[in-house]
């Protein structure tokens, strides 16, 4: 395992800070006032913050289809409470700001709240995820250009880019899973492995798949460690449990409130009685999740091609990391194909495979720079097209719309339609051209500092 200094000590701004700022800025400017899960989370947060309860009243709320269980005139969420707990202080602060400026809360401000959450929660989370990815790659390669290409492909060339633009828990959960894997490979801080795994479980139902595999890998690696003793293993296991159990306790308590049983998860009650949640993968699901334009991972994230090919070269290089990534990806792929709702409803790409994104990126590091650059550019282009268009049943539609219309910022159009007419400003069309130029100029200036320093010391 290669270990190099991740930071450029000769530069005033460290590489980690540049990565964080770049990801933060590009995610923030693509914040969207609308999103597929905005309504369900805001409804849950309002129930908790405004009424002090985990359920909503069916008489006063329009329940989002498939997201809540109707029991006794009450609507209970069928998703874990993690995102609701995370969003609650943001909602409280946002309402206080509205009161401060004398503005009454209406559903009209849901769009602004979505933008607020993206800027102050999701963009920083993905930014820190990019920093963790960079430090992970520092253990695998001493080529800085290769590391940076893969870091920015992780953020902008995978499904994470699209699901960072509104209120989704996917990006935060994926970054937590990546952080847990990083500390497993680095063989450090077991309590953080447990904490990150526990937080992921508290955020997403399907996080059970990668977290279960990661915890199994942690046990395997520590048992097989030649320098470890049973006493050392017991001490590390206790640290892992100290980090994990509080979050599991919160999850089980939430189950008890909603379903009457600590071990009965609400999502299991959402499915019809007698319906098989997990079934044999069909040809339609396998094709749909691999190469079909509707959800094909090889089309939505083209760098997956390199991920597959990476297992046919340099087999002994970074063996533990690459085998672990392969196990996690294959397990998630076939689990998704076996799931009764493998298409994940109306969404962009194979949404249930989003937790596999970092595990697709890491093994690619064994390839030459020319192949990495080509597939990184292709993946970033495809997902930039996705983030600038609405989800469709065909990725080629998104690409054609993007090529025809160009970049599109939803928050800019939202202000154009809703705010400017209030001030008697009527503009027929709106373009994000200047915003893109200014943003790219600022980021180029940020990274040119590194280029000048390297030239000076070369």
C-alpha cells in the first residue's frame, strides 16, 4: 500500500481545501428548489419540529405516495429517522431567519429551503467526501494528477452529482460508507468505523448492504492480522461497538414508536402482504441495471467499464481494496436486481446503486493516465447532462436535451419566475452563462496557485 503526503506543503492553500471548495461551489450553484424527496422530508421535519411528534396527521397533510404508512389516522414515515434529525436544526434556523425578516412560512418557501439545505448540508458533505476519497487514493497511488481526476469524477462523474442538487440522503450516506471503508483500510480508529456505519444505517434502509459487508471485512481483517492478539481484537471490537450501538439504538427505538416492535422496520410494512420483497433477478432487471438506457450503470457512469476491466490486470496490486470493492459492487448489483422495485421509481439512473459509486472509482487507479482521463471526461459529461436536465427513462434523451439547451440552473429559473415579477422586472429568458463563467474563473484562479508553485519548485 502506497503512502504519500496528500498535501502540497509549499502552497498556501492545501489540496484538501481546494478539493473541498471546488466540490462545494459546483454543487451549490446547481442547487434545485425541487426534488423527488423534498416533500417527504419536509413533512417529517415539520411534524418533529413544529409538533414534537414523529408522525403526521392525515387530515392536515397530503401524504407522499409510498413514503408513509397510514395507521389510525396518522402517517408514519417508512424511512429511517436520520435525515429528519439532520434537517431539523436547518428547518428551525430557516424559519427563524424568515421571522427575522418578517416573512411568513408558506409552501412557496419549500423551494428556498431545499436550496438552503443543499448549500449548508449536502454540498459540504460531498466536499468532505471528496477529501476522504483523495486521502484514500493517496494510499494507492503517488500520481497526483490521477488522484485528482478520480476525485472529481467521484463527485461529478457519478450519480452523486445529480442527487446532490436537492434534499436526498444518498450523498451523505455514500460519503459515510466511504469514510468507514477508509478507516478499515487504514486500520485506524475502530470507533469511527462503527460511528460512520451506524450513521449510514440511520439515514438509509438500503445502507444495510454496504455497511454489513464493511463490518464483515473489518472483522476479517482484524482476525487475520499477523500482529494482532485476541486481547487487541477485543479492545478494538469494544471501540467499534461504542461507535455503532448508539445509532442502532436510535434506529430500533424509532421502529418501536412506528411499528410497535424494535425489530420490525416500517419499510417492510409498506409492501403488500404476501409480496416477495427479494426475488430471483429477472433478465429485465439485470439488463436494465447494466446496459439499458433507462437505468444502465455502464451508460450513466461510463467509468464502470474501467472498474470491471481493472480486475484483469495487476491482480496483486492493492488486493484487499480491489477485492472488497468488487464484493460490495456485485452484492449491491444483484441485491438491487433482486429487489421488487429495482427501477427505484421515477429517478435518474440506478439510484439504489449509488452507495457503490466510491467502490467503482477506487480500483480504477491501476490504469494508465490516458484511459483514466478519457473515461473520467466521458462520465463527467454524462452526469453534467443529467444534472442540467430532468430525469427521463432514457439517458440519451438527457444528453440530447443538454446539447440542445445547454447549462440550466433551476434556482435561477425559480427566482426568474417567482421573485422578479414582484419587483416589476419581466425577463423573457434567463441564462446562467455569466454565473458559469464567473465560477469557472474563480476555480481556475484557485488551482493556478498550485500550478505556479509546482513550476517554481520543479
